[in-house]
């Protein structure tokens, strides 16, 4: 049974750029005596740190999809999935089971040598279960639900 490991290097790179740029801006604003703008800029630096730590990676195989990041590990079994949504604008894939939701980042942001094969594998798994992803305007804004594992 094939197994794929997909990194989120693009997300992580965006997070690092955001973190470094807004940290520099925060320090510059603070040193020039603009304390309130410095606080606002610091919020964006923290957002960059959140992106860096949350990007993580996905492991996809015939039994499950797993997401690992600094914040924890989430997992859903293919057999638990009874509905799928795909983001209309970015391609975020939301896999839903009974009282569960797993969010798979847009394939355009995946990195690694087997990212195309991994996407084809995901599509085949959905087809094998007769799941046709429904277009969704809100897929990109959904979060994991009841899929955290210890």
C-alpha cells in the first residue's frame, strides 16, 4: 500500500517572512516611540509565528490521513469519511465524518517529491468511496474537529 509524506514548506516560508518582516517593523516602531502601532505590528509577527509552527506535514496512506505540527497531531481514517468539500478559490479539502472534520491544505501549497502522486492517491481514495467533493466557499476557513490524537 502506498504511503506519501507531504510537507508544507510554502506555508512555513510565508510564515517566516511574515515573522521576520513584522518583527523588524515592530522593533522599529517601538524604538521610534510609536507604541500603539508597534503593538499592532506585533500581532502580525505573532501570526507569522503561528503559521510557522502550525504548517507541519501530512502523511497519507491507504488507511488514514495524518497531520503533524508543533501544536499536535490530527488524524482521520478513510473509512470514517462520509462527505468531502473543496474550496472554490484555493482547493482546501475538508473531509467530514460523523462529528469529525479534517482539513487538508490546498495541494498547490504542498511540497515534496511525491506531491502529485499524493494528490492522485487522495482523489482515488475519494472515488473508491464514491465521494464527490462538493464546492464550498467556506472550506478554507474551517478547522479540525474531533480528530486530534495523542
